[in-house]
């Protein structure tokens, strides 16, 4: 399993603990979630944001 998939799985696990029914499939899904100011109210938001940043870094590294 790739690091990217592990990060997506972790984010989806975090979302399962909320009352939202998100199923993130890629970075753009997560980005949309993070851009919605209302989602900042969830305690998982900061951890999801950190994991998203890791995902972006891995993607940029793989492109080089």
C-alpha cells in the first residue's frame, strides 16, 4: 500500500468518527472539505489538514 493510500485511509477513518458522510478518494476531495469554513468546527479538521499537507508533499516529491 502506498503512503498516499495510507494517508487517505487515515483521513477516512477520522471522518468516520464525525457525523459527516465523506469518502475521500483523492487530494481534491480533501481540499474541498478544507476550503469549507464550516468544517473547521470539527475537532478532526486540524489533523486532516496536516495529513492533507503530507499527501501534497508526497505527490510533489513523486512528480520530481
